[in-house]
């Protein structure tokens, strides 16, 4: 009976089955949207035995995996599927390759078994694993080095979630390039609506009202069930909700555990920093939270670097939902909208950099000089980027970028920046006489 129950899960899915799954996940109108990670996934499958796709729930991991897989099994379809994996793991692994094993963290013992299978087969592109949570650490679980590549998925970027030409390529942009004819048709209020909607594939064709309901439900699930299911630890849902509200207010800042603890305990009940750290780690386990680390770099002077990471939700819509903000209310709070816009830009930059093997940091020193984003590319090059919602902040952002390059960083050791840029919410992209590029976020691509 057990084998009959899961028989359909262990065979190559028909095109109709795949389409039906997508309808359940994304609605009747949803068709697969080509993402930046698709190219990266193809490259990894051609060079590694398996690829692990990680990311927050509902960001499209299953759909992307199915797009590249020739057979699949979903461990969350039925408890009997996990039971089969325990009794006969080889039955779960059999099928045309690449084979997708979705929500693999429900049966983490499969990791070592799949690793050995990759060794035995001596072939590339055998398995795609996807999961919405990182399983509990186990010293018996091999790292997967040499067998698995890790691919982090995030909600869609602004240019992926709406029709865009992605006129400016982050990976090919250089200081010598002159930007001309770059234009975004998104207004200030449009950007507020996109921030509230978020980059969730399910919401591409939905109204802002439906998107707000979806995101509010997402946050409620995080505080009430998702974290306990994923971590095995029961958190106080009231305090977790307050923590998410505090994180939302402090998005794109260097908030400390101490300041967050004070915020969460504003009702008079105490909560210590260690508990806050446990809560933050739990949000990271389900990929709901991003930390943007400080840049460690050789400086020309004795100026000391600040080392605290900036915090972001995986999507700015979760910050808006935690504070019950509509697009109109967000647009009416330009200072806070600036923080949300920075978080949205960081989401997009992380996507484009990570799929090309790069990383993202921020810079701040003891003198107060701050640069919102430092991009490090896979080839060792780097770029400095300021993120400003409106045009009035561009001159100051330009000055900060030039000061970083000319007065702070030891370019003799790390080389000159590939480019300096200000990412904005304005309509037009261009290059200033100083060589600093001004780029509307809605025109940026990989």
C-alpha cells in the first residue's frame, strides 16, 4: 500500500502534472517566469553532481526546480512519502536525471545517501534538492563539498517581476561606460506599490489588496507555525511578532540585539539579547532574514571600520506587512520608504551578484562615512554603490562614493573600483561628469 501511495511521486511528472502544480502554487494565470538563477542553475548542473536550491517559502524554488528536472518527488505531498524515504531511500532516488527532491529537509538523512549515490554514478547533473528551511546541524552529515553546489533563491527582482528590458547589466558595467537612453516608467507611487507587493511569484498578477493579504498571512505563519516546524523550538508568537515589527522599523540599518531587545520589551516584560539572537537565528533558518555584512578592506588611513551587519527581510514586503503599511501609507513616509527602497535594491543586488558568484557588503567607518553597498565580483573586482530613493540625495551619494575611492580605500592593494553608481527610484539613468553612474532600480539586470 505504501508503494502504491507514492508510486506517482517516484516517476517523471507529466507536463499536465507540472502545470497543475504551478496553478496550485501561483494561480491559474501564472506561467513560468525566466529568472536570473536559471542560467546559474544550468551551469551548476553541468559541473556538479547535485545542486541544493535554498530560499524562503513561496519564492519559486519548486517551479524553478521542475523547470530543469526530468523527474521529481515532493516530500511534503504526503507523510507516506517521507516514510518511503526512510524504508527504501533508493526508491526515492530513482528516476530520470536531473531528479528534483523537493523539501528534502523533511528527510535530512537523504543527504548522505544522495552524496554516496553521486559518488557511485560518477556523473554530473544528477539531483536537484530544494528546501524552505535549513535542517538542524548534524555532525554526521557530510558538507557535500565536491558533490553539491548551493544556490540561494530569493523573491523576484524588480526587473523579473514586471516587464523590463534590464537595460543596465550589473556584471558588465564599467567606469568607462556612458549610460544613455536608460529610462524607467515606474513612478514614486509605483515603486511603493511594488515594495508592498513584493517579489513573490504568486502575486505577479494579483491586486495590491490581495498581495497585502498574502503577505500578512505569510508573516502570521512565520510567527505561529513555520518557525516551530522548521526549528523544533516553540517561540512566543507575541514576542516574535514584536521582533518582526522592530526588524521592519530597523530595516537596512545596523540594529543590534540589544536595541531590538529593548524594542521588543517595550511593554515592560523583559527579554535578553540571547533570546533575541535565538529568534533571529530562527528567522535565518527559514531564509526570512538577510544580514548584509560589513566590508573588510585595506584602508589608506588608520580610520577604523564599523563591523555590524545591516539587517533586511528577504523581501521588503514582509517589512511592510509587519507594520500593516499600504502603498499609500508607505508613499506618505518618504524617510522610511527610503529604507524600504534600500532593502529592495539589496534584494536585487544580492540576486544578481550571487548568481554570478559575487557577494554584497556595506561600508561604514568611525568618521561616519557610509556607502550602502559594496559589490565584490567573482573575478576579484569590486564596485561601490549608494542607494537613494530620490534625486535630491544624488549629490551627497556621489561625494561619498568618490571619498571612499580617493581617500579611504587602498586601491594599490585591491585595485580601482570597476564602477561607482547610485541606484535610484528616479526615471532616468545617466553618467555624471565624475564618472558616477545613476541607475534606476527598475532598469538593472544581471
